[in-house]
C-alpha cells in the first residue's frame, strides 16, 4: 500500500461537514429542529480551522524538507 502524507485540513473539514450532515439528518428525522442558518457558522468555522491547520502543516513540511536538503559545510582543520 502506497503511503501518503497526512493532511489535517481535510480531516478537520470532513469532521465539521459530517457534523452539519448529522444536524440536518436529525432535523429531517424529526429528532430536533435545526434552522437553516445554523449551518453557516459551523461550516465557516470548519473551513477556517481547516485552512489554518493546512497552513501550519505546510510550514512544518517545508521546514523539514529545507532542513534535510541544506548542505552542511565541513571545515577541515
């Protein structure tokens, strides 16, 4: 199985969208009443958190690869 890099932004937005789907499913099933405008802050917060997590993960990956590829100077005495 091919390995892939971990992408926390996709995990976070997936969790928030599943939460929105559960809220609407509960409303459709008659378990509770979910107003249509309640999903806007949920999805927007999820997108903001996912974007922040993706940026942080990218910065970490960029620093790691830059650190590994930086040639080290060898000084001879």
